[in-house]
């Protein structure tokens, strides 16, 4: 027999999930509009390059370190077990 995961979702948790979904949707819509606009410097990639100054050797190293650190943290964060009740 396989176990079924049962979780209870509070209104606070629903609001938090909705907040993150809306925030992601706004970012996606903004990026799509920026890509369609073709004005220089308004996409996420162009802004990131400007902020981290990836046209310089030091800027590229800082970018790689920050991105690597974020990626490693996020992978470990997502892989971490969550609290759930397993029932048969």
C-alpha cells in the first residue's frame, strides 16, 4: 500500500502562496513586456548585467559567486523534508 500525504492549509498559508503566485505573475508579465518593447536596458538580464557589472572580471566573479550561492541554498532548501502527516 502507498501512503497518502494529508496536509491542512490555513488561510494564512493560502494568502502567502497567493502572494508568491501574484508576485511571480507580475514579474513574468513585466519581463514579457520588456522583451516585446526592445528598449535597451529594461529586461531582467540587462539589469542584472548592469548591477553586477558583468562586463568586468570582478563583476563576473561576484555574479558567479552570488548565483552559485543562491543556487546551492535554493536546491538544499527545496530538497529539505517538509512537515506532513502520512496516512495509510
